[in-house]
C-alpha cells in the first residue's frame, strides 16, 4: 500500500498535500483508522483529536503487547484501497506458524457490523467465529488466493507465529501488516 506521509504530530497533517482519498492511522496499536473518501466531507479536527489521544496510549502496558514498547508512535497516511463495493476492503488475515499459513481470518463489513469468518487454504469454511460475527453466506473466494498464500508464506518465514494481513483489490494483492500478538495474543 502506497505511503503518502508520516507525521510525528497531528498538527503536521496538511490536507492540501494529500490526495482526495486516503487512510490515516496511528501506528502504535489497533483501531484509530480514519478513511477519507473525499476531503470535502472529511472531519479533520475530529480525526486529529482522536489521533492525538491514540498517540499517548501505551499499548505495550495496556494490552501486554510488549513489542509496541519499541515502536515510536507516529501517524501514517496511505493509499485508500477502493474495491468499488465496500468502505474498507475485505481484509484477509493469514494465521501462520513456522512460515506456513494455516488458516485465513476474513474481516468484512467493517463500516456496518464487522464480520469475522475463517477459511482453510482451500477456501473451506471453518466454524471458529461466534455466530453473531459470521456472514450469513459464504464469502467469495478471492481471485488471487494462491498468490496471497505464497506471499503470506514468504513474509512469515522465520517466525514461530505471525498473522499476515493482505488485501485483494481490483485483481491486485496488497500487503497490510504483520501482527505478532493479534488481540493481545488471544487469537
């Protein structure tokens, strides 16, 4: 995903230097992601207020994810991935052990009511999620599933456990992030 800007302070954010659509977020934890689908409608002041609070959170202490202790909090602004269907594209989270993808957590419908569905690498549904988080219908198999499995395998190599987050948008695979302790190590 293309990085547009990195900011150390919310006051550095300048909408004039950004494209009309972008995603802006803090790097020191989870959440605090703001999607701008048009600068005219974007509430920059609310975004700054919430990001300022997010930068002060000590995620290492609050969630026992100690690797965050070594990350300098900042704000990143990156490309908005527009799949022409969802506000936020479907997120494919590959759960990997010893460099081998094991299963895929599919996060969808983030703008309304988050759905969490698990699939094996052959796209068979796995009943791991609570019923209230499941989609009513099976998700469509991503067009680049085999490529995403290979990317997850390459990126997870050398790690006992890591979750590799990828997107399949407009027939192209995008790398999101690697997470070593998802949900504070509970999943």
